[in-house]
């Protein structure tokens, strides 16, 4: 069986690694892939911003299954286009992916279906924003409506700065071309939880829970990034809470999308804030999280391909996901300067030694192969991931592996998992 994975990050490396474990899979193609993926699968160039290019590639390769990693191809409608051509593809249609691609749509949907989320207002211009802001108390969250790769969220300490933030968004480049909207939200307080589920449009199967670390600096300081590390343990979510989230958030979302004529098939990633009043939806993503996937898939014992096929074929109810007990953690090694500007092209050494540490997988995010040598090519370079019986051991293994790895300007947070460890202490 041939599987095509669209994407080029750590998530796609982890997907390729998990897919390859299935005995039925004989050929893994990743487009465009990266330096780490190229060492374990066939990588082909493709422009993920071009629907035509992705369709052409899929028609040439004719994979039995295509897995779409990032949000952009989903929002362009790559799933619709491949399905029209008779190809099997895992991911939501363009209409269903609006749960991620439009925050205004997601908020309206949550309200229509009485799914817990913070108060909000969608504004089409600065005048509307000024009016809406009268109803909010600081801190106030101001967001660009469309996909903004984590850069479109501003937390403001006063109405005045919130209005300035909204004005900045209206006059800047982060808003989409067609629907230029800004979403104003109530600030929610608590621990964040990434609750990802597989769904076939009807049934929902939760993945192992995870917690991301979005800020660049230790102690959760500094600017937001795509994610600097993540951990997953069973203890972070007890059975009762898991059931509650399924019943009040994940299942009503899947039911609601089907009821509105846009069934959601793929990964429904519920970004939750565990507030004093209970879990509230911060945002949805319509895909596997990055770097959540790296840690989650290290804990998956049953076959990934089989589970994804069950989603595509509408028989998830029959599928069984089995998870390794214990924990997994992923620590991201980034280029100095990220999430601002940074240099690339530096050789990465020590990857073989790191991979020898038990339970460790080094997933590449921003790397390239140049004359046989792996070099840095992005802001987030590696996701050093480890599984073990406990979170402390998983973290120890990941950090031990990082000791072996070197590239110029390598930076990583030394406090991944700190909240969970502190709670235990
Ligand atoms: P988003 O792109 O919507 O996931 O937002 C990125 C990050 O901003 C989230 O992971 C939160 O840390 C923070 N954030 C977003 N919305 C809120 C909110 N309403 N209250 C508090 N923090 C938020
Ligand atoms: N880790 C957050 C995301 O994938 O959006």
C-alpha cells in the first residue's frame, strides 16, 4: 500500500514514522518532506500553497491513502479536489476545515450548538470593534479571523490597547483577502489542554491528551511560537473529565457539523482552557497538532494507518486505539532568533547518538539534506521525542538525547513538562 503525506514538518515526520510501522504499507511518499523524512521515505517537491500542484502530484502517484498534515492545503480544499478524482484522503473538506480557518465561523458554530466557549464578538471594522469592546473587561483577546500561524492572537491589558490591536489588524497583512474580520474574546484562565480526536464524521475516538508550550521562553515567557515542546500522560486527564469533554464538546461538534451539512472527517483538535467553570473551547484545529503529534504517536500502540482508513471509510466505531501507558515528551530544538528572524544552513551533528537512547525518536521539522549532510532549514529544527514509564523519565531521555545533538545557534526550553511535574511534587 502506498501512502502520500502532505507537509514538511515534525508532525509529518512523526506521521511517516507511524505509517511505516504498518506491515501493509510498502511505500511512503512525503511532499515536500524535509531532511529527516528524506532518510526514511521518498520525498517529492510540491508547493503546499498550490491546489493544482498537489492534485497533479496525487494524480501522478495514485496513493491508496493521502494524509494532509497542515491547515493551508485543507483550507484550499485539497480533500475535496482529491476525493473528486476518486482518491482516498484523510482530512476534512474545505467547508469542514472552516472550524479552523475562520475563528468567526468556529465561534458562531460553538454558540449555535451550545458548546462551552468564552464570550466573543466578530467585527468587520474598527468602528464595530470600538462598540463591541464596551462589553468586555480587560484582559481582552483580539484575534485575526483567518489562518495566521499563531501570530494573530493579541492579549490586551486595556480596552484602549485592544482597540489599537484591532485597528492594527484591520490595517495590517494578517487578515485574509476576502473576509476581513477581527474576533474579540473574553480572556479565559486555566491550564491549556490539547484534546485531539479522530472522527469519521459520526463517531469520535480520542487520542492521548497533550499539553503544548507555546511561548519561546522558559517559564512561559516571550512571544508565541508554533510550539516549543509538548508532553502527554494519562494523569493529565482523568476518565471522568475525558467523558465530559467527549459528551459536551467533541461529540456535539461532530454531530453539529454533520447536521449543518458539512460533516467533519479527520482530526478534530479541540484547544481547551480548563477554567474554574470547566473546559471551554479556545479554538479548533482541523488537523494533527504540531508538536502534539510527535508525542502522541510515540504512545500509539495500534496501527495508525488502520485507524485513519477507518475514518475515511466511515467505520471508526469498529476501530480500536491502544495506547502505551506512561508518558511521552517532545522538546523542540529551534534556531537562535526564532520566532523572529534566524539563519539556516548549519550542519546538525549527533543525530545517530541521540537516536540510540532507548525510547527516543528524533523528528525533523526544519532540516534539509545538502550533499548528504543534514543541515538546518527552519525555525523549529528538531522535535526530540521520548516515551517512558513516567513523565520524568521521558523528559530525562529527551534531554539526554539533546545533549548529543549540536548545530550552531541551537536553542531549546529546559522546562518542558514543568507544570505537570510541579503539580506532582
Ligand atoms: P489560538 O491561535 O486561538 O490557539 O490562540 C493561541 C494561544 O493564545 C492559545 O493557545 C492561548 O494560549 C492564547 N489564547 C487564545 N485565546 C485565548 C482566550 N480567549 N483566553 C486566553 N488565552 C487565549
Ligand atoms: N501545537 C499547536 C498547533 O498545532 O496548532
